[in-house]
């Protein structure tokens, strides 16, 4: 057993040094590693209670309470009563909290990408598989397990055909939309390719296990306004945080490109997408009833986000 203990401790020293957790502040931010972990969970969970956070993160209730109070004092976290238990409050990141977290999340991803960038492509899956094996054998809780990896990339030849096909097929199956909707998607994709301006427009394609599983577009509406379009995540990849990540990438790019506002157009019955937009800070500013895509009495919604 002793050699195994020594090997694990040596690996811990190696890994903590490489991922930069030995400093007092994580990612050169004002936050400790523990605070960043709480920040991350609040950004990626749907209204957890403090008790859930403390249990899942293994944190002392008093310690977690102090972290949450600091976050609340800075306007990062809000509370609302739990409908199931009036004695508990449900936590959520405010718009200010999401704005503070977004650059830290991007920096963390950039650092991991740089770390993996030193590993040959064929060996990256081995690294992730080894991490999964460690977690599985040491009994990691399900919510902490390494999720199946996915990657985001910009568009390449052939992607627009996938976007059109999957929007047409999925919206027909899940919402009963007809070919009118597929034609609309085709026009959006054609316009994107014909007028593409990389300084202010972008398409992100999500891949998992070498298959496309999602997409989103950010296009220029005016000099100061960007429009988010064609957000889609395959059913097989839902629950992995891909939709939230695609939206976050759009917001980050829009800010870097100098836009002052983002807008999007959706339908009132697309509940999962609407929740993601709301969590990202978008607000519904206009609603209009219409008959389109082979459906009666749809309610179109315009959502805006001030950057």
C-alpha cells in the first residue's frame, strides 16, 4: 500500500501545480479556489438551495454561508423562496454575477485548452478516459463525474447542410413544424455564408465523439446590435451544458466585437431554450401571436440583452 500512497501523493503534487491551484487566488481573480467552485455551481445549476450546494461540495454550512453572504453583498447572488419548502431559499446568479463569472469561465477553459494543446490529439481522449477511470474507481458522486467531452469550433464546409437538416427534422418531430421552418433556416444559413463578416459574426459548431451535436450563430443586425440565431442541441447531447456554453460564447464574442446589445427571436413554447436565455440575462421585450410553420396561434417573442 505504501508505494501506492506515495504515487497518489506525487500525482496530486504534479496535477495541482499544472492546473494552478496553489496560489491564494484562482485564475488571478479576487476569488479563492473554493469560492470559484461555488461560483461555478451557481452558474451551472438551476436554482439550487444552500443545503444542496453544501452537501454536494462537501463544505461546512457556516463556511458556505460566509461565501454566499460575500457574493450577495457584491450583488452576484439572489435568493427566492422555495415553492416546496418555505424554510429554504433557492439561489441564482444575478446578471451582475453572470457578467463577473463569464470572463473567469472563459479564462479557465483557455488554460485547460492550452494544457491539452501540449498533448497530441490522439492522446487527449486517453487523458480524459484516465480521469474518468480515477473518478469511477474512487466513487465520485454522479454530479461530479467527468462528462463526455465535447468541443466547439467555427463552421467549415458542409456544416450549413447539417444545420438545415437537423433543424428541419428535429422541429418537425418535437414541435410539428413543417417545411416552411426548414426553408427559413436555409435562408438564414445562406445569408450567413453570403455576407459573413468574421469581425462581428460567428458560427459555433459543437462536436462530441466526432459527431456534430449542436450549433449557434451570432450575426450583425446593426452596428451596435448582434442577433443570436439557430441555437440547437441534439437530444443525445442535452444535459451536458452545451446549450448554455453556446450562448455564453455568443455573449463573450459580442462584447469583444463591441456590440452594445444582443437580441433573439424565439417562440413561447420552446421552454428549454427560453430558460437558458433567461439564465444568461436576456429579457422578453415583445410578444406577437402568429400562424406559421404549419402551426396555429404560435407566440413569437423577442428577447434582448444589454451588454
